[in-house]
């Protein structure tokens, strides 16, 4: 084990340090008419969502994992005043505010908070009613009179898995598929550029790229092999760009498996249908099992990128590329298509592995959880009534910063 700030060479090595965001008042700025744009299907009850999230963090701590929170890392990253001012300006601009008077009012408003409270306020969004003198008398303002926010909330932030990903000793900062989630990656930019602990991190992808990639599609299968979903959220060009940077002497990775999954909301990321739970065991939505296309990106002896296509069952493809004689695909929802559909919708396949054969799961997915237990997986069950309404599970709600390397 080395002393690097980021060390993630597998999906299953003992988790030592993880990044979370406890959902905050941003959830109370959800309104039915804007849910679709903000990628929610319902409005979670904040008090219970926070209790559930605290239980998630407790399970992690009880199992020897250091938990750090996004807002604390960002606050540390902007401790110098010039950095803070630049951060505020970028945040305001990326929130879509271009008008000088409005920018000035917001600058002043943000500076009236402590660094951490300012960050929480940015996440929460700003209602038109909360800044005195906000009302502009320009034409745009008259036209948008009914819209209640100056700055939209960022309700998806508790899914820390998506705006950036840790891969080996480096990270990828993402260009997100949607405008609403793209704003989240500014926090990662400041962590990886300015935070004392993280500013030396190698970046394999940056938010300024043209093609979208999201962390739920990025799975570190082992220290040499990365899986990336080609999904509704991750564009194949982004995977090629990432491959060009990652498959170099600077990293231990020599292969990317680009797994083509259906482009639909229920399967929005690879980790909503497939997660690794042990050396040779994976959860899997039954619809994904057969006849899948996987594109293998690697370099030939001259360093030229080559892409080959594999078609067949994911089981056979994984066996081949992970050098395993046998693998066990554990079906989400067991053998019932109804239980599978319901529990996959509530992230039954989206487990967070905290050690080989040990996962955190949502209580509501009891059919899948029982199948996992029967297959010898230890399940740490967390409450899940409210958090699940955001359409993400324990893996989506966590970004590993350090995992122990597996014995080779
Ligand atoms: N990795 C994941 O699957 N994350 C869940 C993200 C849910 C969020 N409401 C979204 O649509 O982006």
C-alpha cells in the first residue's frame, strides 16, 4: 500500500476512505414541474433521507472506512481568498447568470457566508425571495417572472459517484450528459486543482472535454482493466479519449472494456445493472446477461490504439478478460421478472462493495439481498425509503478515494 491520496485498483479491495455528500436543503428545492429536468422522479422527505444517509455513513465507519464530505473538501480547496473569488465567479457563470448587476448581487451574497455554508448554499440553490433587491426590471425578468429560482438547486449531489471517478492513482473529472449535473463537476475541479491533499492527482479526463462520461459507468475491474459503460450518459468518443490518456506508461491500466448497454433511464449507468461484489461474483440485471457487445481498447506493440469487438454473454467475456475459470452472476430480483424490474428500479444491483464478498445494500431490495446472502455475500443493509427516490443506490452515493490493493 502506498501513501498516495487516491488509490483505487479494484471495485472490491477493502475500502479505507470514501467521499459522500449528505443530502441537504437542495432536496427541499425540488418542485413537481421541474423534476424531470433535475433528474428526479419524486421528492424525498429530507429529514428521513438525512437519517438514512447518516446510517449509511455509520455502517461505513463501523467497518473501518474514513468518511469525508464533499463540502468539507471543497471548503478546504478554496481557503485562499483569490481562489475563493475565482470559484464564486465561475459558479455564478455556470449557473447561467451573465448580467452584471445580478452577478454583483450574488457575489456579495455568497461572500456573506463562511466558506462551508457558502458551498452548502450553492448546492441548495437560491430562491428569488431570499435576496432583497433581487428583482431586476429588465425584459428577461418580466418574461421569466414565474420561475422561482435565481440559481437552480443541485439535488443529485448525494450521488458522489458520478461527477468524477477515481481510477488507479488518478481521477477523471467528467463532462456530464445533462446541464443540471454538469454544474456539479466544478467542485471536483477545485478539489483536484487546489486542495492540498488532492492537487497532485493525475487527471485522465477533464470537464472541458466535448463528450460526456459519468462515474456510474466507470468500474475498476482490476489493476489493469477498466470497464466503462456505453450508456445514455457516456458517449463512445469519451471512452476513446479516456483510453488515449489512461493506457500509457503513467498508469498500470492496459485495457478498457467498453460495455454497450441499453440507452434508457432505467439503465442510466453501467452500475445500475452490474456491480462487482467479490473476486468472481457480480450482481446483474437479468436483461443484460446474454448477447452483449463489448469493445476492447488496448495498445498494440507499437503503442497504437486498437479496438476489437467481443460479442456473447457477459459471463464469457468477463471470464476471458479477468482470467477466471468461473464467475457467478447474481441476478437482481432472483428468478422473477417482476421482482427484478422493481428492485432494479430501486437500485438492487447497485451495491457498494466494502471488502471482497461484503457489500452495502438497500433494505427495500430484500429479494436481491436474500439471493446475495445465499451466494455467500455478507450484506450490510441500510434504510432506503427516501434516498432511493433519487434513482441511485449505495454505489452511486459513494466515491472511493482509497481501497487496499488486493493480493496478487
Ligand atoms: N451511478 C448512478 O447510477 N447514479 C445515480 C444517479 C441518479 C441521478 N438522479 C441521475 O439521474 O443522474
